[in-house]
C-alpha cells in the first residue's frame, strides 16, 4: 500500500476517534474471569500436549523491573534499583518453567522467544545466560527461532548486547518515544540521541537481523512540527521496523499517569495532524504501513507475510508465527493455549506464592466458545489482511456469512459510505484510508463491547 499518495481526511478520523480495544486477543482481557483458574489452565496444557502433536510453540518471559518510572507507561512494571531482585525472580521463573515444561511434549519446537518488560536489561549478562540456559534445559528451541528482546538504551551495556547475540537472540526492540527534550522531561524519560544511536550501532556491529524502534504520539507538548524532527531522525537511523503507538491516557488504570497533565496533551485535530505526518513521512521514506501503528521495510518478513496472507496477531502485536501455542512466564504474563487464554497473577508476592505452592500462577483466563473462535478469526484476518473472503469463513466454520452476520454487515454500511471499505458480494475489502481505522471496523464484530451490565474502558482508537 502506498499511503503517501493518500489524502488523509482528518474530519473522518475525528468522526471515528473513540475508545476501543487493540485486539491482541478476542475476546479482550476485560471479558476474562477468575473462574478460569490454575487447574483449568493445567488441564488445557495436558489436553493440548496429548499424542504426537509437534505443533510449534512461542514463549514469552516478563521481566518486570525498571530503574525509573516513565509516566506514560502502560506496562506491568516494578520500579527498583535493587539488583538483588533479579536473581530471586529468575529462581521463580525456573520453577514456573519446571511446572509447565513437564506437561509439554519436547518434540514441540519453540519458534518464537521474546523477553519483555519492564526492562530485560535489568538482568546482568550472567543472569541472562542463566535464564536462557534454563529455557533450553526445559524446551526445544528451533534452530531458526525468532528470538527478540526489549531493551532500554539508557541502561543497556555492550556486554548485555554481546551476551544476547551469543545466546542466539536475533531481534532487538528499543524504546525511544520522542527525542524532544521538553517532551522527555514531561514524561520522565531523559534519553539523548547519542544514547539511542549507541545501542543501534552496537546491534549493527554484532549482526542482529532486525532492529525495531518504538515511538509514541500524543505525548504532552508534542506537535506535528516538533515530532517531525524525531521522525526524520528515526528515518536516518534506518531501523527495519518502527512502531508508533498512540499514547493511551488511562489514569484510572495506571495511577502514575496522573503525573501527566491532561491540558498538555495534544487533542482532536492537533493529535491527528501528528498521526497524518507520521504515516506520510515513513511511507515516503520507503516503509510499508502494516497497520495498527506498525511500519516495516518492504522486504521485511512482516510485509512478505501480509502479501501472502499469513500474517497474524498475538500479545506481542503483528507476527509471522501463526498457529503457535503461547506460554507466558512471570508475573502478569499471558498464555494462549488451544482455545483459551490465561493470565498470571499481577502482584509479585501473589505470583511467588503460586509458584511456591507448585500450581499454575494463573490469576484469570477465558475459554473461547465456537462463536468466539469464529469472531476471533474474522477480526484477525481483517486486521492482518485488510480483507475478508466470505467463502473462506463459510468453509471453515460451516455458516452462511450474510445470514450469520446480517446485523454486522448493515452496520458496516456507514464505513462504506465514508469510503473506508467496500462491501462486495463475496468479500469485505478495507480501503487504504480504512487501514488507519481498522480497530473501529473490527469492533463491529465484537459482541462484548455493548453487552448489558458489562462496563469496559479502553484507550482511544486514534
């Protein structure tokens, strides 16, 4: 898609700027419940590892610790400077791995491994080696596995990066957010261009396959003009992938966000001008707009997968690793196994207690119904392919599409009237301009959003 030639209608974006999910899962997390506890999750692991199943696995490890608090942060993190926490935490990750891996068929290879946070570089290089070694003791890592890690350029040393490369990590993701000093001060993340550039140079020197840079638009004091400087500098850095997230101001969920004064946030048309500039700048520089804030170079495997309609979404965002059961380790981590989701306990003490008891650390979860599975497929394909072929759905799920989704098709007519999609007899096609609003389009198929007695709060879609 060539968005640079597209005139983005800010009035249309304003019309559809409302709260809505990001759909890293369906049903979304507010629908999950505590009735799905440790025993049910354990049963699901056993059930999905019966027989000679050799389907691939994805592993996620949550390292919650950070040295300082970024006021915009929506992650589950623990702010501390006590390095001793890392060793204790690793000991619990080991025990959790033991609890789960003994139920998993060792013939199933791990094709995707990700360390997130928090800041995984809170671990020392030797602690990274210790954790990775225990992962390989308990799981079979594929020789061509995608292994990624999130790093904080302010805290990462060359030894960290060298160690990660030696262990087999091949993808690095780093947060930059905005180079503007006034913005950095307002969100309590002071990070110079030199600091960020140093980490990029180390990764290139050591031969990492891919570098991803995270930016955020909608932060205090940002304007289209000021953020242009950051975007131009990122183009100069030339990372393989770029994620430009919409700042989710949810102080009712993340109390520390109250430190950000709402009157300093760009709103309405001003914020959308920033988004318009970002899309036009990056696509003019040769990046493909994958969708949902993500950009990648045209030869990147995300772009290839999108062209071949094999792109997928999970809790890490867009991925090429469809069909994997995902096991999440550590506090707040989320697993997706078979037809269920399970989230670990959110408080560190509760997580430790569960592991000590030898049970799954699950806090809540959800088992999908047949209708959930059908709607998850539709939402995923719309967000990844920007097209939905009705016959494919009918063959796979044994329905008559136009009858099953009669109400949804009627509600999609408003999007068609605004030029955001086309309702063909055999398929739904999202227009280039509609890609920016794909969350809104997906929401049409979400039966839980307006369910009676269910109150759910989300960030703005744009």
